[in-house]
């Protein structure tokens, strides 16, 4: 049985909060650079050029890529043979978010109550998703989520008679209705199956997949390709000003569900779909 102290967890979360907000994952950087070269609209190409210049400058200077440094969403995979000492995992994670955002001079956007709206002052608490896995390690993924894109999340409880075309239409209509709000070009995460909350979590997890990744199931891989093609014919384009690059990727994660239902959630990630991870 291996032990890990909460101080180590707090320090890692703090570091990842800053890293995620100042450096885009390599696959997303490459996708945006490629899109600049293939975008059909001159205005769209210019915007993509600005986006590329911005994330390069942010990485070089250690500055936030976007002024909205998001609400911290933490995915933790805890090895069942790892024992945490010094306090609770949740407290350690929230302490790390508070340290990372205050010491890293990141914008604090979390309010303590959804109606009374008083800012917590340190961007804590985080949204923590915990999964127990084999082993004695702790994998942490910090994914700050801005609310221009988060506000465009959609959930629909389809009847079990719904088919492939119904789901595709829902995905495309969700992106169409979102328009410029999620700051395209976007990543489209889709959760299909489970229950309402499981579908929503799957959709958020789907945003963490590499841009060029495809699910192993050819059926869903084909749906991803078709959804991406349809979305990019909408003409929304970079930052909503027109063009052929509205989305960079569509990722679908599925899960078994009840015979009487078919939940589908869509989570949109902006062109700054940030995340950073570490294994402790």
C-alpha cells in the first residue's frame, strides 16, 4: 500500500491550473495551425492566425490564453492501492485550485452561491470527478471550463426509438444554435447513454480526447466524421464570422443505458479547450 500526502496533491493541482491556462495541448495547437492553412474564408484565416499568435505568445510569456480562465473541472483517477494521508482528496484539490489561481494571477470567476453571486475570491471549489481504478497512482487532469462554451451545453432525453440520424441532427442543431457563443472553432464532446448525469459527464470527458482520436467502434467513428462534416458546412466559422472551420473535432463516448431511454448530452469546448495532466 503506497501513501501520498495531500500536500503533494495540492501542489500538483496548483501547477496544473497554471499550466492548463497558459499552454494549449500540442494536438490542439497543431489542429489550429492546420486549420489556418485550410480555412476557405479570408476573414476566417485572419482570425485563425490571430488565435495561433495568441496561444504562442501566451505559452512563451506564461500568460493566460484567454481572459476567462474558467471553472476548474478535475478528473481524478485514484488507484485503489494508494492511501491518501494528511486530509481529504477533495480538500487537497480545492486548496490546489485556490493556490493555482491566486498565486498564478488567474481570473477568479466562481461564486459561492448560484443566486446570491458573491465571488469566492480564489476560484474554488472545483468540480471533482473521481474514478477508482486499479494500481497505486493518482492521475489528475485539470480542465478549466469557460462559460461561453459551457452555457451552450445541451441535454436531450431521446426515446429509445431514436436512431443515428436523430442524434446527428441534435448535435448539428446544438452547434448551429450556439453560433459564435462558444468561441469557435470548437471541439464537440458527446455523451450517449447511461443516465442524464452520466451522459453529461461523458460529454465533458470526450473533450479531453486528442483532436485526431477516433473511437474504436467503426459505427461511432463514422458518426463523428459525418457530424464534423455537417457542422463545418454551417458556415459559422472562426469566432462566428463565417468560414469552413466551425469545429475541429467531434468525439462520441457511449455507455450502456436503460431499455426505456436514450440520453444524449453535448458539451462544447471553445478553441481554448484546455487541459493538463499529471500522474503522482
